[in-house]
């Protein structure tokens, strides 16, 4: 094999390698290309995700508001319970005093 044949064979091999690389790149681009229907589906999914996030945010806001209301109601109920317990304690004390007074009157 002389020098000219070697250069020619090398050039053919390089050209074939170039064609194979170009074909592989074209094939990858063709396979990975996003179609218009897929873009529409992606847009639809993005819109649904946005709506779901808004719904989640509204639910969180509602739960926080409801928790604040319930906390306030619980505090009010606890205050009423303390007042009722204080009243009951005073009533028991008065009843004991009256009982003692009645016993002293009956004994005397």
C-alpha cells in the first residue's frame, strides 16, 4: 500500500466516521424532540400543578385561621372554667361556714 492509497483509505474511513456521527446526532435529535402535543400536555400539567399549589395554600390559610379560632375558643373556655371553679370553691367555703354556724346555733 503506497502513500496515496493510505491517504485515500484514511479519508474514506474518516468520512464514514463523520457520516455515522452525523446520523447518530440526527437520530438522537429526532428521538428526543418534543412534539407540539407533548408541549400542550406539559403546559396542562404545569397549569394543574399551579392550581394544586393555590388550593394547598388556601387550605393552609384556612387551617391556620381555624387553629387560631379554636385556640381563642379554648382560652376562653379555660378562663370560664377557672371562674366556675373559683365560684364553686367560694360556694363550698360559704356552705362550710353556714354549716358551722348552724351547728353552733343548734348546740347553743
